[in-house]
């Protein structure tokens, strides 16, 4: 399996695992959005809580230039380390949710 195929599969597997562990809700739902053509992978919450609209990305990954970008993480989970455990190279994981000037000080890749 080539690197890009492995990265896509690892991201989809991780997001599916995370989503499967949550409790179903009556008025809102979780959605997994996998766009392999453009390499966007998003776990969303969509629905209503009384009169308040729920619409946000829980975790969002992109693959750009052979690197996995963590764009959003609204959880207490650590998807970056979990992806490394699934075989994604640490130097190929970019914390896009961090400002560019901070990325060299993380334990992950820099783009």
C-alpha cells in the first residue's frame, strides 16, 4: 500500500473509531465526510439543541502535498498521536491548527 493510500485509510479509520464511541442524540447527529478526491476528512456535528443551531467540525484533516494537516480538534482526544500510532510519519503530520510560527516548536512536521 502506498503512503497516500495508507494515510487516507488511517484517517478514515480513526475518525470512524472516534465517532463510534459517542452516544446517539435525538436532535443532532454526527457526520463523517470523506472526500478522497480533494483529501478532506471531517467529523461534523449537525442539528439543533432547543432553538440553538449545532453546526461545527469536531475534527478536520486535510492531506496536502503528501502531508496530513490537522486543521481542527474540538475534543480532548489526541488525534495526532493516534495517527502516528497507526503508521503516519511524525514529520508528515502538520498541526495546521497552530500558527505557522509555532509549528517548528512542536514535535510534528513543519510545512
